[in-house]
């Protein structure tokens, strides 16, 4: 235990080791994705708090970077952690998805294992956010009842004919485990 503590750093140095911002480091600590060797008292915050073992942080980075696709250049549709989380999710949630293997398209710039070198597929993040937030889905027959019309009219509203779609069908990845074939979301998931 003494050796682990001696090979540890305070919270204010985590960002340099992991390649993240101060806010990202705080969220990772608060969520329990990374933890201090010496227990921190509840609610204790501060840049010099905690003893974060460098070997544990290295293992954490290895786990985050497993399965990433190494690339030399930036790619369209891929964003850094800050942009992936902005207005959609949190750093901890996205890193949690990455560690759990839910993000299959994540890239790693130049193979450098740091959080600031991760590039996340924006479409993949949007889909997971939509699923985690539980988009309010309605089968087309329910939509017909709500609108006071028949199923044929709702199908025309969902189709791309005549300037449509006027109602946006929910993405197939969201509805694949649900009964029925077609769903409409009360919230337009294109804005996610």
C-alpha cells in the first residue's frame, strides 16, 4: 500500500497523465471510473485531494483505448470528448460506454493512449444518448389513434413522398428489440 501511495499523484495532476481537462478529471473521479488509493471523504473536492496511483491510471487508459481504431488524421463525423459530451451527455457516461464496449467506432489519433486523442463517432453517441434517455416511441397504429386517422394516412406521413417525411420514423437501431416494425418518436431524434 505504501508503494502505491508513493507512486500516486493528487487530483490536480490527473489531467496531465490522462490528457483531459480539469472538469473531465473531476467527473471521472466523481463517477468512480478512477479512484484514489486513499479513500476520500464524501463530498471532498479539490485539486490536491486524493492519491491516484499512476499504474492504476495507466490500466484505466488501456481499458478506455481497447478496441479503438488507430488513425493518423481527423475524420468527418468524429469529435473529441469535449464535443461528444457537449449538450448530449457527460464525460463519465461516454467514457463508461467506451469501457463497456458500447462504442465500436471510436478512433485513436496516432495510437497515443490519452483521452484527448480519442475521437468519437457523433452518430454513435447520438444513438446511445437517445436510447439511454428513453425516447418516447409510438407504434404507427397508436399514432393513427392519436391523430384520429387511419394507418394508411400515418404511413404516408412517414414516407418520403410528396415532400415528406412529415413524421420521422424512429431509427431502426433503437427499435430493433421492440415488437412491430415501425415507430415514430414524439421528439425528433435528428436533433440529438
